[in-house]
């Protein structure tokens, strides 16, 4: 039997190898034809459908949809998502329906796309949005509804050619409602600092790699809380840059990567630039700075007042709790006294049972005394 099975095995193996070779040649032939016709029939890694990944970061629900070649915003995700990463895709247009069902989003990443058109009120429904990154797109302006979001703190629009920003800001409602703290405007083709109105919360500003031909100290007046300014590779006139850096340093603002010519070499050069800059400042620009300071001072007073009222409320609540505890203890004490007066025998027996501990000898004598009494009574009878 073993000798008879060998030829069968060899025959099957020969047929199998021939079949494989035929299938391989057929597949190569079909693939060649498909590429010649302009489409491929064999599946590849790029053709496989990729989906957004559900992630949890800092106890927040988020979706990672980065680098999926998306052309529009997915509408099948959980509406309760708080972090939405759509970076490195091919999105061109944003409409009112793009984020209508994602009102809980707090952090939105749209950098490295091809966004050109954003319909009006596209971001109006994102009332919980705290940070948005629109860097590296094809924007010409910034959507005005972003400045009206109540909790938006970080706004990044760097590396966009914002040629239409100045005429768009004419329709901006001031003062803005967004409490902006970080603003990124690097490489946006800006020739002057945009007028967003008074920004009392702004502490970090990036205007690097911009041809700032008209940048003056007055444009920083509405930013009275500014802590850091990035001037890396920013083109600024010599005198304007010297006066600007000197004044911002006096305001305790840190200048990041300032150009070398912003440092005055001689005192005469510094005085000349100061005199030239002093003629440019008018009353309106000074008023913006004072208004910014008034807003900050009023907010600080409100915060102090709230903390004071919280302390007073906590103290009053503590006194009420203490008074209620004392009343409760007194009530329990009086209740015990009343019960003792109404049932004195019970109280006495309870006290006796608690204080007196009967001894063994006494327990044995009690029955004998009762027996004697019984005898006497019987004799008297």
C-alpha cells in the first residue's frame, strides 16, 4: 500500500503546482489589463476602508480621524465626542451641517487640510469649544463666529494667506465674547496686527514670519495682559521694532526671538526712535489700553468679591450647622429628662440594675428569709 500511494501523491502535487502557476499567470495578466484600463481589480492596503478610532484622553471621549483621506466631516460618530481630530485630510469645504450634531466638542483639530470655503455660522453651534486649530489650510480670512464663542481660549490660524482678514473684521462685533488667551497668526501674510478689539485675557501671541510693515506700539494697546510675543523672522521697521520691544519689556512682556536690529545701539538712536513713535500715539489708542485695564481690574474685583462671598457663605453655613447640632443635643437631653419624670420607677429600676451587682451569697439568702416569713404567717393564723 505505501508503494502505491507515492505515485498518487506525486500526481496530486504535480497538478497542484501546475494549477498554482496557471492562477498566478492569470492574476498577472488580469492585473496588467486592469492597470491598462485605468483601474485595479486586486485589493490593496490603500483601498481598504479606514475608520475613525475612538479614544479617551484625560477622561474625555474623542475620535482620531487623522490621515484618512477624508473629504468631508463624518456624520456617523457619537454626538457626545469632546475631542475631534480631523488633521491631515483632504477637506475643502465646511458647511453649517458639518458640526451641527457635535455641539459637545471642546478641542477641534483641522490643520493640514485643504479648507478654502467656510459657510457662515459653521462653528456657531460649538458653544463648548475651547480650542481650534485651522493652521496649514487655504483660508483667506477667519470665520467671525469664532470670536463670539463663549469659552474659546485658543485659536490657531497660522500658515494661511489671510489677505481678506482686514475687510472682514469691519463686520466684527466688538467687544468679542471669546476669552482668547492664545492666538497663533504665524506666516499669515499680515502687514499689520489685526484689530480684534479689546483682548483683556490674551497672554500669548505668535506673529512670526509676517511682513509687518505697519506694526506699531499702538496696535498692542488692547492687549494689556500680554505675556509673550513671538517675533521670529518677522519683518518690522527698525524704529518701530526698537520702541515696541522696549515698551513691551517695560510691561513685563517676553519677546521671543526678536530681530537683532530691534536692540538700539546708541542712546541717540533710541531717543530718535522714541520721539518718532511718540508722535504716532493718539488718545484713542491710549483709551483702548485703559479700557483693557478697567476690564481686567473689574474682573479681578468680581473674582475677589465672589471668593469673599463664598467664605462668608461657608462661615454662615457652618454656624447654622453648629447651632442646629447644639439644639438637637439639648432636645435629646430634655427628652430624656421628661421620660424620666413620667416613669420614675422604670428609671429607678434601670439605675439599680445598672449600679447594683448582686452577689452569690445574697442570692442564696433571699429565699430563706421568704420561707421564715411564710412560717410566721402560718403560725399567726
